[in-house]
């Protein structure tokens, strides 16, 4: 799963500030103070939903106070505090996604089954290329002449260098890449996710898509408790229209399934 959130630069800082305000609103403090990180797998795991259901919904003010007590002194937390914190986590995720939607954010993702055949070629992986394709369509359709910047969660150093090299060769040496370089700056930035709100937003979206968003031939079971969050994510997809095989109104969605990572010549070498 590769996923990202596209936010215009003028909207990013207000969105970051709003996410910080939502932390205070729901938790009574910054959840991410110190080494803690707002990872979706922590705040939206199945256990959080089970804990949230142990008590009826708390009043917002009472929930915030109980959640803060739980974060400040976890070892002595009561069952009501634990449940209130779990409810606060789910409500926080919902409000963050709504804030992204209001900020006109768009989500992009390539979903790859675990058993998808992999390519032997050394170039940029197909799921990255498809993600950049859809991002470039979105930027092109805006008609503003602005270029997009790609920001990744930091990888191990050698993997980061490899991805930078693959991206550079894709955007410089391939015909499709050169076209898309008009809209996307070919060299990415790498940041620490625990220090960068934007990457945490992408992590939240990726988790929800992975566990809930289903369409077409995506047959993996979905976690139904994530339905309301998945619906917001689906509404933030982008649909580009392009002339494909003589159909000028062919729709290309920003979230797509890639069942096979091999290029066409590897799938059918005789042709």
C-alpha cells in the first residue's frame, strides 16, 4: 500500500494548526507530546473500538478530562478512563479527516495484493509510477501551473537513496516521466513522521484504505467499524478524465488496485 494526501501549500499550515487544536479538544493535551506518535495503527486498532464500546458515549468535556488522565497516568487509569480515551481517539480521527476534506485535500493510493507478481526490472516500481501518474493528472487539471512536491516518510538510508535514483531516472529518462515532471518536482523530500503532521495524515489515510476501502475487484475483508471513516476517505478521491483507447471521458480514480507489478513486456514477453 502506497498512499498520500495532496494539500495545497496555502492550506497546509492552517490544516496543521487545526490538527493540533483537535488534539487539545479531544485529549486535553497534545497526544503526540514527547516520543508518542499519532500512528493510525495505535489509535484505530480493533482494541480501541472494543474499549470505546465498554461505556456509553461520554459527554465531550467529561471524555476529554478522562482521556487526559489516562494519557498522563496510564498505569493508574480506570476502565472508564481507558474507554473515554478510546472514544476520543476515534472522534479525533473523524474530525481530522473532516478537516482534510474542508481543506480541499485529495487522497491518492495504490493498493497491491500480497501475492501480486513482482517485476525483475530495476526501475521505479509500478505502484509508485501509478501514484505519480494520478498526482500529475490532479495537478494538471488544476490549471494553475504549480508543481507538486513529494514528501515521504523517511526510509532506511540506502532505500531512500535507491528511491531517489529511481525517481530521477523515471522523470528524466522515460517519456511518461518527462511529461509528469512538468507537474511534479522529480526529487522527493524525506522527513521523520513523528515530527511531520502531513505524513501522519497520510498514515491515517493509508490505514483506513488498507482496512476498509473496497471497490471493484478488491476482495479483502473490510473492518466494518471503520465504515464512517472510510466514507470520508472515499469522498476525498480525485477522478481525472483522460482520452484512453478513443474514450475521451475515461475516468481514472486516484485510488487504484494493481494486481500485477510487472510491466507489460514481462507479463507477455512474446508481444
